[in-house]
């Protein structure tokens, strides 16, 4: 069964961990000086926060696959929807090694589809780009060069 994923940039990690721990009635399953993650079962979500990246707010959304077959299914769906797909393959990011690809919806919302293979001790262990260790959750640019990310917009309307 797949798990919904949300990654949010925050300014104060400790303040945010306190808030989300109370909101979720659970402590993070992973906590670092710049990152925290909750693997919740009700609702089934991988909710992550970090102090890396741009302005506070939602960085990207995603779907975490439980196995390689589910990841293949997600990739097929993205390709069938004629979405621009960036296949990262095996990579390391956000204190985990994984197999992943990225898509961007027509509004520019970044979606990460990934299968986590294991934990790593540092935020990113990029062999290709050492500067990636300082980047926000390793979100790449699309093949057209448009940055993957969700613009944060304020609005008085809800939902």
C-alpha cells in the first residue's frame, strides 16, 4: 500500500517539531538537527520537515511506494498522463537511499514518487554533486530546466 508524502520547509525546526508532534499525537520517527519525519498510519502519510531550501511552506508532494512494483506502477501512470518525468533512479536524499522519479503537474507542483531502500547518516550523499548536500530535499530541475517546486501563495479562500 502506498503512502502520501508531504515535505515542508520550516524556519525553526524545534518549534515545528513541538507543533507537529502535538498535532499528530506522535514524536518523529526520524529527527536530525535540520530535519524530522513522521511515518503516520492514521492517516497513512510520510510527513517531513526541514530547514533546508527556500521560503517556509510546502516544498513538494509525493507518493511513497512500499515496493519496486508499486514504483513501476506510479511511473507508468505518470507517463500515461504525458507528464514531464525526471527519473533520478537510485539516489540518496533526506537521510535515505531510494529509487525515485519526479513529475510536475500543469501548475508547477512537484511530485516525488519513490521507494525507500534504507537510511543514511547524512542529509545527502551525492556522488555527482557535493553541493546537493546543501540543497532542499534534493528536488531537481525538470528536463526543460524549470525548477521543480510549489510556489507558496497566500489566499483568503480555503480548500
